[in-house]
């Protein structure tokens, strides 16, 4: 992945981070492998039953909108 893609992914995460932090959680970029972004949900998000929905409808949707080269976002521990 180019530095540009990593920078745009990080900017997307920074954009959504305040909403996640408002619920006591956070999200951090772990890696970008091919067209898949791997993130770690921390804080309250780590054990929250809504974490999967936050990941898909929030984090993944925003990253794919901002960085069309990305096909998938996965949560890792």
C-alpha cells in the first residue's frame, strides 16, 4: 500500500474517532494488507455487542467512502 492510502485511512479513522470515543471506545489502525484494513477496537468497544455494527456501518463505510481502493475492514484483537 502506498503512503497516500495509509494517510487517507488514518484521516478517515480520525474523522470517526470522536463518535467512538463518545461511547467510551476507540479505534486504532493495525495494518493495511492488500485491500483490507485491519483495526483494533479498544475501550468499551472491545466487548460491546454493537461493535460489529459500529465496525461495518461506521468504520468500514467511512473508510470505503474516503479510500475506494479498500475493499474490507476487519477487527483484530
